[in-house]
């Protein structure tokens, strides 16, 4: 009914969006393997996901994206990856999408050859340089159409109708917000000139989404740049302001951002980084000091990827709890995060978050990624695994058995 299609954005429920409800209905059949997020951009809004141990109120639809490379600098990275070999790079994303491989698996796959430095029971930052060349375009990952148009229609609707739930800011950060918008527009037009362009000049300068036949007059967003940022890109974006304390240490405060998928920005607004990460087990003991140093000394962009497990929650009254059907309801969620410092407003850092989700069973096509996840289940602290939705219990046993079978296959 039309009432079911009305948008609703809160941090207690998912949004229902008219252009994806029909797809969502096709996913509610019992005992049927669900399509991956990159196959149906946002098609699961008729139901919800939750972590096994900790409720995640809004995942929205974070469809995996297809990033088009116009001028690939590395012929090697344009070739289809060999799933039997270590991965040279998790970028560009189009390499994996074109090969039909689960995009979320590329980060686990790449990490598989770097396991020698892991200390059992200790969490690490997992930061890596976000370099130039094939990796340069990885800062913002743009889905192919029609996925991009569908996802952005939802995000634009939230910006227009429920701005106060998704955008937070303070007056002092306006200059940094404006620089961020300029950086986003430059990146899109440089990396994807057949899809984005800036036309006109002066007060009539406009950024255009060519495939969608949409345009925005930049001067209209001079005092509200985050609205246009949220209308152009699929990432959640946070601005962190660096403040020097009396004792010479640094604090990084979440002062502004547009966030629809990752967390509640209103509840977290103006909190320092340590309080933002308070729910993360062992963050204070293992990462707080080192991450503060990274933030304080950051000069070049970096990235990292964190995995968690989400369970599909359909609308069936009776759910089969058998291991096989449980496994088909579990999804690997990998949050791809980047961090960079603004050049003009250099007291501000830009933190982006983009989630990719694929069925756990899709790891059967990438055995080295399955091996990396199996190793994580063995070595990561139990509290952290619980936080990531894969603590002790039926789901953990089902996933471990599946990964073991993948690793044992010839």
C-alpha cells in the first residue's frame, strides 16, 4: 500500500523507500538464498538486520558499489584476480565486481598475506596508506547506475525531509565543510568525468550528475555544504576537529558530518574520539594512544576495513534455526573507512565510512578470504567478536564449520 512507501528515517527503524520495496518483497521467501547487496541496491528495506550480540538500529541500504576506472595506471590490477593467489591490492572495486566476486571479501583476501604481524588477543588499527594510481579513486566509491541513482534518491530524501537526524554541524566548522564539498566535487569530476561535471561560473557554477540529469547550484550551498555532500556521495562523512590540551596532548572532536548508515550522529555530536569508540572492547587499552598519535601526525590519507556479521531478519513468524538456514541468513559486513586531513583547514580531519555486505556463503568463491576470517575467529578477543556480531553460539559454530569446509576444499 502507499502507506508502506512513506519514508521514515529514525535510529530505531530502517527506512522504507518506494523504489526498493518491490525488490524487498522478493527476498522474504523462507529457505531461499538471499541476493547480495551489490545485486539489489538497497533491496532489503522491507526487513532489517541485527548483530547477533548488539543491536544495530540502522544499516539502511549500503549496497556494494562498482567503481569505474577511466585511466587505469596498472594493467595488472585491471586483470581478473586469481582467487588461488594472494591479492596484490583491494582496489579498484570494479575489478572484483566485474569478476563476480563479493566486494566485501577483497579486504579479508588482501589481509591474508599480512597475518604474520598479528598478535593473538590484541586489536590493531589496521591502517594502510591510501596511495595514488589505482587506489586514488578508492577514496569515494561510486556505484554504477541504477544502484547509484536508487541509493542517492534515498539519501537526498533524508537530507530534504529529515535533515536534523542525519546532519550535525557547528558554526566554527563551516570553512572546513566548504573545503570538504569542494574536495568531493573535484574528486567526482576528476575520477568520473563522464558521470559528473561542473558547468557555468561565478554564482551560476553548478555540479551536474550527468546520468541522472540533475544539477545543483553551488552558491545555494555556501552556508549548508553538508547537504550537497550528502546528496552526491554514498559515504557517511565526519569532520573531526583537532584540539590541543593544556598538557600538550591532542583531542579530536566530532564536530560535523552527514551520517545515515553508521551511527546516530545526533547522539555522538561533539564527542571526542575515545568516547565515540567507547562501545568497542579493548579500544582504550590497545588503540586509544596509538590512534591519537596517528590523528595528530596524519599528513597523507589512510584507510582500513573492519568486518562484522549481520543476520537477516525477515518477517516470518517462525524462523528455522537449523545451521544450514541460519548460515543463509548471515551476511558479512565490511566497513571501508578512510581518513585524511584537509589542506586549508588543517585542524580538521575527514573520516569516511562505506559499508559493503555480502552473504557469508559467498566466501566459498574466495577461499583465501575465508581463511582470513577463520583466523580472525580464532585469534581476536572474544569480547570483540561478540561486539562484531559473531560471539559464541549457534551462529559462530555455523560460520566456523562453513569456513573450515571452504578452507579444506581442494
